[in-house]
């Protein structure tokens, strides 16, 4: 205490002085640090933070292009874009999801399915601050109700977008297809930049095949936003390029007619314009409403479609593979006379059955007791099985397969349909590889009646019928009438590696005319198997009925449709074209488990001919 005496003023002054010096030094050091930091931020990293600041203020937003429209050949709209007002929630601004949804339910109807879809969409890809829809297709009244309350919900917005709509619905679902929300797998296959503003993509049919043309090119806009991300003004805008409109060869009236003619039965109808290959109608029944998929189908509705025994989601026209039955007899008949194994005067005595030498199996004719003496023309008119057993035996599998391949059987023939199946045109090599067995003469007999291993799709049979109507001139089925689309060119190159699109040149072209005459008698003569369907026609048509066996019948049994379930009954077929002198339409009709082709399929084809040639369509307006 002696050293700190109150009277030692000199010592206190010294301590005070150094304290001031230290304090000033600390202040100067801190000021220097601040100045250095300021220099670093303002000078050294000026550009970096200027860019960051600009990015916070200015945002670049992609603009989705408007999807191209789809028309039929007469300009009828098959796929359009309609405005949809949706109630959206911005997840980044959402504090309590359950409380927010509960509050919204007090002012607008939101179902449990809506909430379920919303929760699912929350997990999908989206841009920052992009609203996620919890209710679609708001009515004007609902929009007004929400607008009044919107100030209470900063995370909620009412958004307007164009969504795909299919005004003609189910009859066109399998051919036009539909769009639905794009998934992660599809995103990896498309141009990510061009699809950054797109939520939907073509999933099926024309919508899928022509996706790149229909989609268009994305646009961009620079906008000034506030700290909450709200757009204040648009600074710069590069408009998107709309997708191309597409005109199809389909005739919507004929398509609707075909759908009505099947009348709830399972089956398919394909109609082709022989001169161009343009597909006039491509119907698979039963079908479904494609609009259900655009904004997301609920689990229950999808489950009903998926689990239905009638398989409405299955495209029978393109993917259904069936034995062609007797519809290939005209082609085999031409093969027989061209190859010289028979001529037009060659005849057999038909007693209703056929038997190979050294083979106990009896091959039966559809007519018990047989047709008596028949030549080739009569065999086609009456669809005599016994004659074609003999013809198939004489031709053998190699000549049959080679000639049928010229019509496109066993291969892809269409230009712009990606979902079509190839069917099966059997050969010796195929059977050895697939079954491990040699080709037996009995296999040829079955093939001669369009049974056994051979399988075709309705589209393949229609395409072959169009080639037949053209007397061998090849046309590839196509849906688009626009020839400048990239997809068409690419697909042509792809297809040229498949079926050889060479015209069928006969040594004796008269064989076409003679077979046409036989097929005309099928429709118009008193003995023709489809005479009931040709009766009273104002024009002449050519055709051939077919019945494809589904259930194997034992040697000592007779087929009796009334004793078996509907699902095991024969398939009914018909192929034909009209008018015979100047074919304008070629048709293939399949009625699944429909029984005989003359009763179930030929009447459908006749109505299709009348609709296209005489304008007798079965549309809603006509009824």
C-alpha cells in the first residue's frame, strides 16, 4: 500500500498514459481490420458480390412452350390445350402443411385424393418457389372465393396453365395417346434445358412418337424480384417456340364409326387408304378416357383399368397377336398359282377332311361332309379348308413363309407407330431355334389355314390387305400427313432395315385380277361366306372371312361355342377392300372371341366401307 500512495501523482499519470496508448492502438488496429475488410469486399471481391447481388435481384425463369395441336385429316381437333386454374402451394413458404391444408379446406373443397396427389407431387422435381397444385380445374366461383381470402395465405396462389385435353375421348386414346407428368427416368432421356419448364410429356401413341415436334422450344425471361421472391417486373423476354401442329391421316368420323360398330365387344379395326398408306382408323376396344391421365389419375381409377379382365389399356390393334385364320388364303392362293404348284383349274374332291400319308391325324374342314369338287376360286369363295390343306402341303413352309413375308408379316411395317408388335411368321429355322424340333408336314397344313404358330396383329393384316388391294405395290402405314417432320425421316431409315418394302411383281399379273374376282364372290355371290354382308351394296367389294381357333379341339370332338366359355371361343376376322375397281379403303377387323368371321367381323367391315365410300358415318351427330 506504500507504493500506491494517493500522493504518487507521477506514477498514476504514467499508468493512465499507457492505458490510453494501448486503447488507441487497439482502436487503430480494429479500424485497420475494418478498412482492410472493406477494401477486400469493395475492391478485391467487388465483381463476385456484384454478380451475387444481381442474381438475387434478377432471376431467369424458363417459359414452357405451347404444345402443338393434333388434327384429323379434315381439321377436326383431336388434342388441344385448355386453360386450367389450379390452387397451388409454394413449399418454401409453407410453415405448417397440415394446418394450412386444414384452413384451405374451410374455404374450398379439397378431397383426400387431392391431398394424396399433392404429397406425391411434393417429392417430384420442380423449380425453386414453384407452386405445387393441390386442386386443379377450379371453377370461376372457387377462384373468386379463394381470391378474397388469398391475403391470409402468403404460401398459396391461384395459377393458370394450359393443359392437354382430348375432346373426342376414349375412341382415340390408343392412337392419339396422352400426356402425363414427366418422371425422373424420362428426364434423363430428354434435353434437360428444353424441358426445364415442362411438367408433361407424351406417354403413348402420337403424343409419344412425335414428342419432340409437338413440344417446341423453351423460352426465357429475366425478372426483377424482391427479397421474398415476388416478381416486380419483367426485364427481358425471349418467347418460347410453340410445338408444331400435327395433321393425321385419321378420319375422326370413321374412327368413331369403328368404335361404335364394335359395340362394347373386345376387338380392333384398322382401316388404311391403299394409295397412300394413310391410316384412316385405328381402333382398339374397350378403351379409356385419356383425359384421366393428364392431371394424374387416382389409384382407384387406375386400378380398375389395370385389373379389368377386358384389358382396356391393352392396344389390340398394335400389340394383339392372333392367328390370322383364313384371311391369308387369298395370298396363299396367289402364291400357289405363281409358284406353279396349282393352277386355277386344279381341283380336289372335298369330303370334309384331309389326311397325310403315314399320318393318323385327320385334319377337318369347317363344313361337315365337305364342299364336293372345288377349284381355287371356289375354295376362296367358300373358304374350303381341305383345298388349302392340299395347297399348303404342296407349297411347303419355305414358299409360304417367303411369299407371306413380302406382305410384311413377321416384321414392322408402319412408319410412325412405335408400339406395334412384329407378330410371328414361322420358318424351319425359327421352329428349330424356338422349339428345338424340325418342321413337320402337319405344321404346313396348320399354317395354310392361318393357324399353328403364325401370329399377326390387326395392323399387319390391314397393311397386307392394302398391298393386296394395290396389286403388290407397297405402302407403309403412317399416321401423319406431314412429310417434313424429323421423326418420319428417322423412322423411315430405321424401318428400311426391317421389312423389305419391295413391290410384289407377279410373273402373271392376271393372277391379281382372278383372285380379286374370287374375293368379290366372297361378298356378292350366293355361295360367298360373307354374302350377307355384301348384300344390297351400291358398289363392289372384295373380302375374306377368317376364324381363328383359340381352344384346341380333340380329334373326336366337335366345336360347340355354346358349351365353352366366351373367353375360349374363336376369334372372328375379316380383311377386304372397296371399291374393287379403285380401292379407296382396306380394312382388317378382329372381334376377340367373336366366333365366325362372317357373322361377327364382316358386318363391321361392310359398315366401314359404307361410311368411307357413301358417307354413312355412325357419329354422335348422326344419331
